[in-house]
């Protein structure tokens, strides 16, 4: 089972105010919004973690160390725009291809019903597409949903 992880809006909240600040040596001020506790929470989930972000390998270089995670596999995005109907996220077909029929959960702040319908019609395994509130990022309630879903898949 896979968990596809977006970064912006999921591990780095934005669009709100009063974010907690965590110590970091990075010159990137957004990285001070990454809660190091996510590492243990993500590691406790019964799945393989995969970066599904435009950060690409920078997620391993800059974010994984803040979370205490080892380098994770990274979905690479081809330079070709996928042919998907209006409303389907451009990442959706690439994640279905990467999953290759394996069960997967995907946490992102840009998911919608069109993505769910597209995945349901084209992915033969179980899939959970979970939209995260970008103003808060991945929260305890989101982890509970993920844990329950993975438990039900296993």
C-alpha cells in the first residue's frame, strides 16, 4: 500500500495565519512551518510513503530531514500534459500509473470529485483521495482517516 504525499498545503500549511514555527536551519521560511511530529505519524502508518509533489527530489533533501524520514521514492512528472477532463488534477493519471494497481491513499489540498471519479474508473485497486485543508495542513483528524482506511485495506 502506498501513501502519496503532497507538500504545499499538506506538510506546509498556507492561506491562513498564526502558524506554529519550528526551528530549522533552512533559508526557506516556509520550511519553518513543517511540524517535525509528522515524521513519526507518517512512519506509524502501515504503508510505503512516496513524495507526490512538485518539490520532487528536493522533498528528500529539504523536508525528509526535518521529519526524521529517510529518503522516499519520488513520483517524477513527465514534461507532457496529461489528457484529462476539465477538473481532474494533472497529477492524477501519473499517480494511478505509479500505483500500478496497488492500493493507495493520496493526500493533497487540490483534490476534487472529478479526481475520485477518474481514479475509480481507471484504477483496479483500492484508493483513498483525501483532501487536506491547506490552511491547517495534515491534522490529527486526517491521520485518523488514513489509519482507518489503511487498516480496512489490510
